[in-house]
């Protein structure tokens, strides 16, 4: 016959899982459980920044930007290797609206040519969205895409939210435009990452079984 519980040493009652009680949500899953579809197959750089840009054009694609950047020269007169960004997000004009395409710079984990300053080019992931966000905001599909991409990169490389910046934070430019919500993107947290503490549910308490 099992001994009665010791009132001097009460045992904790463990919190049931959300599946046991339909009204409760289970704790948030770790981000590491979710696949990063943009993980490169080569040795990764030590990324510290994410720099957001817009093309300031109505249409664009990886190919069109690449061709344009091939015509540029650096300060020493050397031609660029091609597109200076690591990712391009389409707006439906040249690429599908909300499509995210990684460039050769990301696949090969190369430095960028987008920031105008050495540190952010060497350690900054350059993301450009097609469109002119001085005139209008990004499309809903673009916003969804850039939030997903930025959040994934932040988690993968341990990039702080305040290191998600616009091009205008580095040099004198309007890029990525006054209608681009840079703070919203930098501090975005997907719903599935919200913890018990952050949720609208009261966290169940752990309490001991009373002795006889």
C-alpha cells in the first residue's frame, strides 16, 4: 500500500499541457524548431546588421538590379561584381508580389555593396524591396515577407532588433522611404513566439499538494 503524502515535504503539481485542457495554450515553441529556408550551404559570415533599402522604382527584379549594378564602379574605379544586396523582395512588377529571392552574395556569403560604409557592408545583410516608399507603403505581401525574413535572420545570427536599420541610418539618403515602417519590422515578433508571460492568458501557478 502506497504511503500517504508527507505533509512536511509536499510534492509540486505539474502544470498540464495545452492539449490536456483545450482552454490553455502550450508554451511557445523554440524558433530553432522551425526551418530557415534561406540557410546557406557554405560557411556563414559573422552578421551583425540588417540594412533595409527600397529600389525607388516602380518595378524591378534580381536580374534587372544585377544588370544595373554591373555598370557601377567603386571608389577605385573597379566594376562592381553585380547586385549589391543579399535579398530582393518583389512587388508584383518584375517579381511576384512578396517573393523573396536570395542573390549570389547571400548564397556565397559575400560582403554586400549597399550600405555606403565598410562595417555595414562587411557585416550587414542588405535587403531591398522593389518600390518607392517615399510615395506609398510596401504592399501587404511585401510587409509579410520582410517581417518573416528579418525575424528569421535575427534569430539565426543573434542580431539585435536595434541593429535592423534603414539605409538612411548610415548615410544621407531617403532610402527606404518615409512610408517604410522600419521599427515595426525590426521589433516584429510572430504570434507563435509569444510566451506565457506575454500572452493574454494568466499563467497557471504551481502549487503543492496538501498533506492529509
